[in-house]
C-alpha cells in the first residue's frame, strides 16, 4: 500500500504543480486587468480658456431673464455635449430681493455618471445686473459683462471638460454651473439673496446617496492679472484637509504666487450653501487682493470687468491645479 501510494503521489505531483501554476497565472492576469492604469495629467490650454471667456462676453451680460442669458445657456449646453458630457438642465424659478421672478437654470455636465466615486467642480455663469461697486459711479444701473466675475470660472471648467474628453479617466466628475448667483442685494446684510442657484441645487441635488460627490471645488473670479488666492475662511472651516491638500499641490507645481499660504476672509459664496445644505465639503478658489476698498479686484462689479483684465497665466494656473486634482485622484495620488 505504501509503495502504491508513493507512486501515485510521484505521478500526481507534476499535475498539481501545473494546475497551481495555471491558477497563479489566471489570478495574476485578473489582477492586472482590474488594476487601474494611471493617466498623465494633461496640459491645461490657456489660449482655449481665454477664448471661452471671450465667447461668453460676445453674448453680452448674462443676467437671468435676458436674451444674453438665454443665448449663453444654449451655447454652454451645446459645448458640454460636444465634449462628451451628459448634460442636465436644472430649471428653477427664484425670487430676487427686488421682487422679480428669475427664470434660471443650473447647468450640470456629468462625466462617468455611473461612477460612485465623484468630484464636484463648480462656478456661476450669470452676471451682475448692476455695476454697483462703491468705488465706481459709472453706469451703475447697467449690467456688467463679467469677464472675471463669472466668465473666468466657467471658461476654466469648459477647458477641463475638453481635457476630460481628450484624456478620459474613470473618475466621476460633476461640473455644475450655478445660475442666479450674482443677483443679490448690495451691502452684505442679506447674504442669502445671493447664490440662489446653489441654494436650489443644494436642496435638489442631481445625484444622491452613494453617488453624491465626495468633495467639491468652486471657482470664482479666477482670471484676473496678478490674482491672489488665500485660504477662504468657510473653506477652512468646512473642508480644511481638502483646502490644505489643494494649496500644497498648487505650491508644489510652482504656483505659490497665486495660491498664497495666508488666511482669507469669509465669503458667502456658492460653496457656503453646498457645505451647509448639501453637506458636501467644498472649497472656494477666489481672488482676494490686498489693500483694495472692497476686498476684491478693482474691477469687481464695475464695467472694467472685461477682457482687458483677463490674464491667460492666471487661467492656466487655476486650470492646471484643477486638472492635477482630478487626474491624481483617479491615479490614487491625491
């Protein structure tokens, strides 16, 4: 019996080793197939973003209920669709502090809408209906073009969308252009009269549960020459870890002159409501120069907010950082 058993083992052993080797190869192949391939961070094309700012201004002021607003919406929806996004037009009515009913639309462009791991990027696409800056008396009752205040953030996100199509990743990305952000009452006493689109979206998000974005980045006034982006107060309160990671990344990329390691004031911007109502950690990249009367650029809420103040280098600095966040997140390096 012992001899016969030994012969059987000697005969079976090579077959067992062969079977084990095949199993190892199969497992290895499966692991390789499921392992996510890393994608290099693409170059943000500043000329493209600059052209997107100019295109928005060609429609005139983008104030809700205006022809320029309607024409811009049509173009934005078409542009995102041309870059392969699933586009949702979230129409809503908002009551302005003036009593006027605004016909508004949050424009949502989704990439990989089935993905559970999602990141939110946002800007507002409407413009101020009044040029009511305290430092300028020129044409105060006329709406502004909003090259920086509105146009720059949208332009950066359009170029991000173009790059997502050209350099696809598995990460879910939701680009939300909030409407009716800038139709608020001056003076700062009624902050909730601003950011009507983000207030609406935060109460009626287009995705919920497992597909809710893990965090968000808001872009507001990100195109002016010599822009300075300190760490905005509400961003540091609601999403300190994300804020510090983004600023550290930006500085490591050579953008220390833009993303300054300094505390900024509190801005009741779109991100405030996304944090407070939707409970999604979101930071605000917003220009806060030193030494101005308003705390914003001299062109803020004036008719000087035109193409003359847009700097391609600023657009690229912000856009390249946003792309780096997305692609590093996909690669597992962020």
